């Protein structure tokens, strides 16, 4: 029974990590952008949500009406004005520039809001749980997060495979130069892609802010968890990212069951072990 | 092109590099004599500059030459620091011996780590090295003998082993850090002048081309990774010998030991020995200048690094080389052709 519980809790946790990872997976899959600042964008979204809630008195979930467009615009502008210029010369330029953005966000938040913990208060849903037959409890909020992750990936799947925009995304992902020859404006398309990625980052950020406390330094570990989910799942496959997140979540729950202090460590070890065995992940779709 | 060339020579040192060598020797003499004319604050600042130069040289060797863009070098800084505290505190080892062992220990740990991370390429390698460092940090926070989450402090008897006088101790620690930094810069310089350096420069310029010309790219990278980890461990031990205490967050801090170091290298000029010095000076200058304004210096450093990466990716020293053909550390070779008429005039 305990093992089923671990599997269920780990899978739900995995939904959370997959949600962290969607934005990263998109920018990595479409423009090969290694976005080191991704975790900080999640935290920034939570702060923007906090400001919106304080200013309007909205419920944190509803603050997404403000946070999603705000993050879309930020993403679009950053990609057009900055990140597009990093994509032609190997790994170092995007890595360094996003490290720069990461340091700027972290220290900007630190200067603006101090090093204190914050939290988005949602109320009853944070602690509500369902009693399932067999005697174990499932939190309503983790279940909701998992559903949001599945719905997000599903909607992106529709976007990628049923729309003109999605076809263009797949085209530039497969071969950017040829796509450009076929009349696609890659720079504009990348900006739209990063904007959309940031919308999902905003959703992840708000749910993150409701689930746990956050502070300006909370970004890097979210980035690592998101990267682990993406890489375990395989580059460019969003359902793979969900599975990757679940593998990570289950590994963490197993670690936590053995010793509460081993949770994150067990996830890292499982990640490294999987990476050594299958360097391109479980379900690779995009060629690196 | 006429064939009237009398002599062909390959030169390494240039006039500029000879002048620089003299100036550098004078500056070094001044730094070595600092304990006799400077105060403890000066020594602390110069020691910090020294270890940052060493870390920057090492990351530059890894990423700028060997193409190994690691963001996990903090793993070896923390490992070196913890090893020093563990050996002196738990095994009662002599502090100098412990500092000397810390480096090779980090190098030894780097061997199995390299087996894992060398299977990864590009971005995966970068993230993989970071995760390894996180694993070390989490392990350190779980092991009771390493002080778990709160870390370790150097006890007074260990410090008195160095010297019972505070001033003498400060001077010895300062000279040790300066010496280690010189040692590391010297190793990097000699390595780049050796045949491995030629291989490294070739890998820097084009990995497939150098491999096709018979450069053992894997072997060269492996040696560089292990050597870098060893030196980083030594520097880590000396950093925390100065700081007197270590914790998992401080020891394995990616921001302190890797991110700002990457910024220094890129701002100064990646793939050159001169670049890390320039980048370090800019970092220290910004920090001291904006010391009263919290962490704004880091924001400014990040902005400068972004602008340099996009507008002048070869960094400040790269720009100088392009304009003035200057090389202060003669690691390259230049062909000198002396035309016939000029030779005949003499």
C-alpha cells in the first residue's frame, strides 16, 4: 500500500515539475535556447502575481489574467531585443546572457522586495484533500496542478499539430535555415514562441507561489528540477517531459520515504543515473 | 610575394611581452612585500583578487580552450574547502598538509565525475555538472561529521598552528593565497605553451578540424578537466581557510564560484590569459565602488557581461588584440620573415 501511495504522490509531484518544465522545454526544443533564467522567470511570475493580488484584491488564480499577458510581453520583448542575438554562435552566448538575466532578476527582486519569504494565499484549497479507497489521501491542490499540467501539454499539442503557427514552430525546430527559405520570419516566430513559453511559466509561477513560500533566491533549484524533467523525458517531447517529471517525482518520493532529507538528492541521483544510461532521454524527438 | 627572404624564425616572446614581464615582476615584488607595508584589509582584498584570478584562469582553460562549458566548478571549490576543514578538524592533520591534500582529493573525485558528465554534450554537460555540484552540496548537508546543514568552523588551535600572532597569521594566509594563485596561473601558462597547449588552442578554434589532424581531443579534455578540478580544490581550500567557516550554501555556491567567474572571463576576454585579470579587476572595482548600494554591482556586472557577449564576444582583451596585436603572455608562436634587402643593409 505504501508503494502505491509513493507512486501516486510522486506522479502528482511530477505533474508539478512538468508544469515548471513546459516553458523550458519549448524554448529548448524550438530555438535550442538554454534558458538559465527559467527558474527566475517562475519566481518573477509569482512576484508579479503577488503585486497584482495586492493591487487589485483578486484571487491568486484570477491574477493570471494580468500575469499571463505581462509575462507574454516580457518574453516577446526579451526574445526580440536580446535572445535572438545569442542563437548563432554556440552554447556560450545564450548560456551567459541568460545567466546575466538570472542574476539581474534575483538581485533586482532582492533589492526591491528584500530577502523575505512570500506566499500567494488561496485559502481552503491549499490544504483540502480527498480520501480515496484504500486509506490514502490525495491533496486537491496537487491534483489540480497535475490536471493543469496535462491540460497545458494537451493544448500545446493542439497548437503544434493543428495550427499554422504550430506547423511553423515544428518547421523551425527541425531545420531553421530551410524554414527561413520557405518564408518564415524566424526572429518573429522565436519571439512568439518565447512569449507563449512565458505564459506557461506564468501559470507555473502562480501555482508555485500558492503551493510554497518563495524568495528571490528560489529560482535556480526550480530551473534544475525543470531541466531534469525535460532531459529525462527527452528533448522536444512535451509528453516526455510529463513522464520525465513523474520519474523525477517518484524518485524523490522513494528517497523521502527512506529518509525525509533524501528527497531532492534521490531525484538528482536518479537523473544522473538515467542520463548516463540514456544521454538523450527516454523519448527524444528533436535532434540536438 | 618575392622569395627574397633571408631568414625565417619562429618567435614566441615579443617586445611587449618582455616589457610586461619586467613590470609584472615589479608588481609581484610589491605584492609579496605587502604584509610589511599594507594593513589587514589590503591583504584581504588582494588575496580575494588572487583567488578570483585563479578561478577565472581555470574556468577559462576549461571553457575558453577545451570547450568544456562547465557551470559546476563550485563543486570542487566546496570539496577543497570541506576537505581542509575535515582533515584538520577530525583527523587533526597539519593545516598545510591538509591544504596540499585538498587539491589532489578534488582531482581524484573529478575522475568518476568525468566518466559521467563526459557522456554529455553542450548544454547537457553544463547542466550535468551543475547537478553534480548540487549532489555534493546535499551530501555535505546530510553528513553529520561535516556539520550537516550548518557546516564547520576552523577552531582556534588549528589557526594557532599557523601562528599565534594574528598579524603573522594574516600575512602567512595572504602569501599562501598569492602563491597558490601564482602557481595556478603559472600552470595554465605553461600548459598553454606545451604541446597540450597547442592541442588546446586547436580545439578552441575548431574541434572537428583538430581531431581530424590527429589531436586526441578526448584525452586532452580529460587531462584538462582533472587538472582544473585539482587546482580549483586547492584554491577552494585556501578561500575557506581565509573565511574560517564553511557551509553547504557557501561552499557550493554557483553564484559566488562560477557565475561571477564566468562573467569575469567573458568581460575580460575568453580564450586569453590576460582576459581573466582584466575581468577580475572590473568585478572588484564595481563591487568596491558600489559597496554601499547592496547587490546592485551584481546587476551591473550582469548587464556588462550581456553587452560584451553580444557586442564584442571576444571581450576587452580580444578587442585589444584585434587592434594592437598585443600579447603579454607569450603562449602563441609567430613567424618572423626577414627580407633580403633589410638583411643586406646591415
